[in-house]
């Protein structure tokens, strides 16, 4: 595999046999005719009888390697059954594969994002800070830094755009010094502005990635010395719909704690209020959303949030400043529709009669 683009092609849906080439001498045996034109397969075809058997044989070394690592796995074509070592491992399967390192990048299958590993982020921020304190540098040093930035671009949005001016600065310096990479060059303000952009966009991202709501709740109960075997039972007390609703809260809380260096599971009431006020200042959330945030935090935080007088006052203030609005603020008058139905000519078709019956039933319920 050459780079990340090749890896993305390999994960494309329903093309698992496209990358299994047929030997050129054997392609003649996979020839077929459509009208007057002859075609032949150059890769393993889907409809060929022995293709499935061949593909299964090709995967044998992969399965053998997984089993040598102690992983219990059974495969059928491109479908795999992987057996977990415990009930908890099966209950939270996303934790094992949601954030994996592939070709130098962290691929998050939950948030569908590609990110840089922590060590690469730290290296870029450190080097960028070093360049920003200097007015001159060797051309070779800038070229090496550009190479690091270009390699990181697939995981940084707009990264390629902020490499162009640095490439231009390097090119002009090399032309001025007859291609001597050991020559010294001036760092212009424009070049420093682009380096500063890299530092600002990489530095906030340094920290542990959000692992998902299930793992956050699991870690919260483990921090309270709850037995690992009992966590699944406790998790069952919360409906799947509620857990999905809490997910947005945990994402916001995770990143806020990382930025402000706050304890994730043992915050003070003051820190929780600061978090909620931060949301009030930066969003248009209504009272119901804040109520949901507090309920979600009370599940994972050991601090008593429900009976806190400060939080009760905060909720009351939010209810007055941002009251919840009814979902439907307008109603329609059914009288024009009823008059229209009354004027329908007879006899009515079955479809029209069904529509009339439905509207009359709704009118009876509403009135």
C-alpha cells in the first residue's frame, strides 16, 4: 500500500475481490461474449463458481495470524465472527476498533474522522514554535518541516493550502542560492503566519480522543470501584435512546475537561456550572437541553448534581432566559377541508372514500 488513498480503496464496500488479480496466462479461461464483443476478467469475478473457494483460501494466512495472536475467529468469505473474551468485551465492541492506527494516521470509525497521532501532533507544534522564534533558518530545516507537514495533510483540513507559501519560500531561496540546501534563508512574515496556523490548529487537538459514550460510562463506574461484571447490568437501566441522547453531552464534557484540565468523573459543582455557562454563551440551547446535559453528567459524575442548590438556581435562571417552546406553534382550521369533503360528487372512488373516512376520524379526535 502506497498511502492512505490506497487504504481507503481497499475498504470500499462490496469490492473485496477486485484486488485479486488473475494471471495473464489464465485470463483466457475467463472470457465471455456480449453480442459481438469479447471480454475477459483480469481479477477474481464474483459470479465464477470457484471464486469464493479461492478467496477463502487466500484469507487463510490472515486468519491463521489472528489465531496465533490468541484471537478466536471464524470466517466465511469476507464475513468474520470474532469471539470476545468476556461479556463486557462483546457489549462494548466499538472500543476495540473505533480508534486504530493505519498508515501513520488514527482512523476513528465512530466519528468517521482521520486524525494525527499524538506524537506527530506534538512534533509539529514543537517544531512550529521553534521556527516562530527565529528570523532565519537553513533551507534544509524548512524543507524537512515542509515534508512533515505534507505527510500530515490528509489528517488536517486545509493543510495542503497552508503548505503552498512555505514551498514557494523554499523554492525562491534555493534559486537564489543555486540549489544549496545548507544556505541560510530569511523567514518572511507570510511564512510565519502559515506556520502559526499549523500550530494553532494542531495544539488544541493534543489530548486523548473521545472514546464513545459506552466507554465513558464504563470508566465512570470503574472509578467508583463498581465491579466490572456488574457494569452491564447497570447499563441496562438506561434505554438505548437515552444513551444516544447523552452522547452529545459526553463529547462536549470530554473536550471541555481536556481543555480546562478538569477531572472527568469527580468535578466540583463550580466546574459543572462553568461548563453549562460556557454552553449558554456559545450555543442557543433551550431549557430542556440543559436539563438533559445535567441528567447525563449525573450518571457519570460522583458529585451530587441533582440536589445542588447552585445547579437548581442555574436551571431556574435558564428556564426563564430560554424557556422551552412548543413543538407546534400553529394550528390549522379544519372547516375548509370539511366543506370540501361535503361538496364531493357521488359516487366516490374507493381511494377518495378512504381519505374522507380518515379525515372525519381525525376531525372527531381533534374536536
